[in-house]
């Protein structure tokens, strides 16, 4: 999965252009001193270890590790259940585990057809029991919450679409900015009140619900108060830390009003076949990892390794993280490859990773041709 991040967000995060600094002392304090649950921390520890096994192609060890991880939490998160089921089906086929994972997935998502039509599942000895379970299951989603989130997302996208059409692609202009800002503000505080007044979780808002939340938060990156609520949900094991972190990172939150959290500021896709990684300084990475650990996030280097793996294994059937994507035109991309320049800025500690050796060879050759043409001008 990819989310489009605008050029200005990238520049702000990476190069620390001057912008209004907010004091995040309250959010820092919550992250550092909130009484988090040790059991939830162990859940994430083993989930990340299972993902490491997936990247090595050892699905049996991954399946075993997921099973252990799930002993530390009442209801695992959707992405982990989906990955765990895939590992089981690709290795030991523990039918008790498969049945349990399908149970939780349907309770969270409500969709059944994919399982009922799955020929590999139908080959299992206990398929008749699994099918009987599927037939009787109902989804736990709160219909009112799901419908409201769908309306919020529609309002967010519909007006932007109208502006895009009316002004020939120039969505944000002097005639639309104020109206868009007003809609964004209304949507934001609707989301805020939902998380303030309802015990929100994947079971409540469904597998599509977070998409509405994510989009609204992206369009209100200047507003930070909701993160005090979201972080507490994360620390209590009710929200997926990886999802919340993705938006927190996109809001340019800095702990100690200095350090970025280790996501988009340090790496993202610059094309379908190239990932840009900016290695942090050693002392900086120690600080970053200290805070990341507090909200159940893996080390910054492991985080980016998994996103690079996802770029290289798009059809693997496994999902670790949303991908931040800044599609660069050929000229900018070749300048980055040849000279280490991201748009107009020289990038230090830059490392480029490619989707394959073939893609690397093609892009580097194209970049050399471009550089040669530039030297002749």
C-alpha cells in the first residue's frame, strides 16, 4: 500500500525548513511516562520477529512466532492476523490456528467470500468445521461509526474532486482554500470527538475505518491534539501502533521539539523501483529508537528494511507498513541517482535501494545517459 505525500511535506521533514514550532511537551510526557502494558510490548516484539522470518522465507518459524505473539494480546491486529494466516498456509498448516485467525478476521472485517471460495482452505481436514464457523459468524463493527467515517471520507474527497474538475486540476487556489480548510476542520473535530467518546478499535470501525481517519489527519497535519488520545489507545493495545505512527510522523511531530520519529524524514519510495534511505547519525538514532520503543515501534533501521523488502516483494501477499511515496520525474530521479540531489538539496548519508538488480541496472544506465546529456549542454 502506498500513500501519496506531497513535495512540501517531504521537504519540511527532511531538510527542516523553517516552519512554526509547537511545544510537544505534553505528548512527549505521555509517550515517556504513561503506564503502558508490558504484555502489549511483548506482542509487538514477537510480531516484528515473525516479520523478520517472513523476509527470510522461513514461514514455519514465522507461524510459530506469530502464535507466541498472540498469547500476549486479547485480539491481534488485522495486519498481523492476515500475515499469520498466510504463514500457516505456506508452512505447517496448523488448522486450529488457521480457524482462530479466520474467526478474528471475519469479526473485524465482516467479509466471508474469500475464505469460502479458497481452494487451499477447502483441502484442510477440518474444512467442514471451519465453514460451519464462518457461516455463523457476524461482524463486530459498529454500523453507526462505520457509516459516519464513510461520510467523513466522502466529504473530504468529494469537494476536492469537484474543485479539481472545476479548476482544471488546480484543486487548491484562492477560491477553494478557505472552503477546503473549513471542511477539513469540521471533519477533524468529528474524528476527535469519536475517539474521545467511543472506545475505538478495529472491531468498532472496521478495516476501512482507519482509511478515513488517516486521510483526515493528513489534511489536518497542523493539528496535534488528537494524538494525545491516539497514543493512549496505542499504549493500551487498542490501536495499531504502526498505523498511528504513520500519521504522527506525517504531522512533523518532533519529540523534545528536536528529533523526528524516524519515518518519512529518513526514507521513502522515489519511484516504483527505487527507495531512498537517509541514515541518521549514531547519537540521533539512539534518541529516535528510545522514543520509538516507548510506543512499540521497532528500530528505525529495521523499519526501513521492511519497507524496502515490501518494495521488492509487492506480490508477496504480506503487508508490514504503508509506503510513503514521492513520485519524482525522470530528471529529478536521475539527478538523485547521479549526484545525490533531492530536488535542489544535496542529501548526506544517502543510500538508494532498488526493487531488483535489473531495475537498478536500468535506472543507473538511464541516469548516466542523462548526466552525459547534461554535460554537453
